[in-house]
């Protein structure tokens, strides 16, 4: 009887994954439970947080045929695991630009074209990126490349955060992606207190002039001109901006509805699944359970806060300089890249003080500008630090 038990225990040791479990893996399981709760119950950015969490759980279970790289056994080539190949979409920088293709196909640039001043609000909302990078580097804990990757969290743009981290700090992709998407989902909680603190009751009630209509030709030319300009100024951002504008030109042309609908639905949805799970699979206990991870989570919320401050304060300054055509400062907070969530937050907060004040379309101007601005910042960091 004892021999049978010994054989069973030996089999359990060598033929299963139980012997490979570690304390860190159990901690990561608990973290995954929390993330599943946030994604499923609280609906915090579930479209990406759910795949990321699933990938993180899988990364902390002993597996075969999932993560292993291809090897050569004698004369036999042994193929790699499923996600060894799928995750090449991150390493080869395919997934973030494809996500931008879908974002471009889903986004209306009309409000930005109709009110070009809001471009400045999108630029001001990048303040959190640079402050966070400075703090991270000055702490002595992070390198300039790591600090820049963490700072991009403040742009509220998950794909750009991943794109930048893959270039400058690939070992931090997991915590940076989780922080970026978690805080993107918390925009309705993070931004309103800051917006209300920095504005007066009268400022929140400002009604902006109706936006002029923007024609098809103007929309298409805008996309082309911005793409060319950004590619010339910051070449490392070319992939992101080119795909963003390709998606938008398809949308605005009106002649490729099948392609536009596929981009808005099937392509972006499938890519989101693969991107999320691939990012999650970088969150092994040995990489994620580090002091740096907690610091990244803390600095992420600081980045978001200062980005909100930058957009609101610039709107107030613009009103001082041009009082004849005032801007409601609440739309300055929409300069972060969380499209269209940040614009909706501006609308919701404004409606609390004037139910007939419709800020959504006005807020889409800085919101779209923020997407472009964050990509430009990422390109600048990559060109300088890559």
C-alpha cells in the first residue's frame, strides 16, 4: 500500500504542475480575483481589464503549450506555445496601432476641426505625463525610459502606454497596462472632484457657442495634414497616427462602409482580446510582485490628476485672454485620451449646474486632441530615449 502511495506522490510531483506552485502565484491569484471583481461586477473598463486579468491568472499557473518558446530537440523543431506567437503582436508592435485603427474609425474629429482652440486643451492635458516622468526619474528608482513609460499613463491611453513601454521598458508592460486601464475606468471618479475644485460656479455654467458644421472634404484633409505633420515631427509615432487617421478617413469618406464597420467591430474586438491576454501573461509573480509595481500604481493616479489640472487651468487662462468667446473650463479635463469617457464626464458635471448646457460635443474637441497629443508625447520619448 505504501508503495502505491509513493508512486502516486511521485507522479503528482513529476507529471503535474502542483510542484511548481509558489507563494507568489497564490498572491497573484488573489490579485486576479480583485481584478475580476472590478471588471465584471464594477464594470471598470471590462473590455480590456477582463482579458488582462485572465492572462494574468494564466501566467501564474504552471502550463504547457501556452508561453513556451520554440526549441530544437535533436533534429526535431518543437513549436512554441499558443501565446508565444500571439504575443508577438505586442513585441512586433502590431496590436496598439491596430487598436488605433479602430479608434479612428469610431471617432468624430468634427468638434476639434470646428473649434481648433481645443487642440491647446488636449496639449495642456499632457501635463501629468511630464510631471510623472520627472518625479519617477528624480526618485532614483526608475530610469528615464521607465519614467517616460509610466508618465504616458497620464494620457489615459492604454494602447499608447503599451506601445511606449514595449519600446522603453518592456519588463513593466504588465503593471503599466493594468494601471492605465484601471485609471481610465476610474475617470468618472477621479476627475469630477478636481474639476469642481478648480472652477467657480459661474465658470461651470458657461454656455459655449454652437459649433459650425464641418464638411467631408475638410475632415479628410484634416486627417491627412495631421498625419503628415506628426510623422515628420515625431517619426516614432508614425504607426499610431497613421492607423488612427486611416480609420478616420475610411469613416469620413463614406465609400467603404464594409471596411469601416469591420474596423469598428470585428477587428478592434479581436485585437482587444489578444492584446489584453498577452499583456496579462507578462504579469507573472516574479515580475509583478515588486516594489516598483506599487509605485507605478500610485504614480498613475498622480499622472491622471495633473493631466486633468492642466486642461482645466489652461481653459481658465484662455478665458482671461479671450473673454469674448469663453470656454467652459470643464471641457479642459477631457484633454486626456479616454475617448469618449472623459468627454461624457465633462457633460455630466456641467449638467449638475445647468441641465440645459450641452458640453459633450464641445468636450470631444480636446478629447480627440488628447489622443493625438499622447501619441506625439510617446513618439518624442521614444525618439529621445529609445
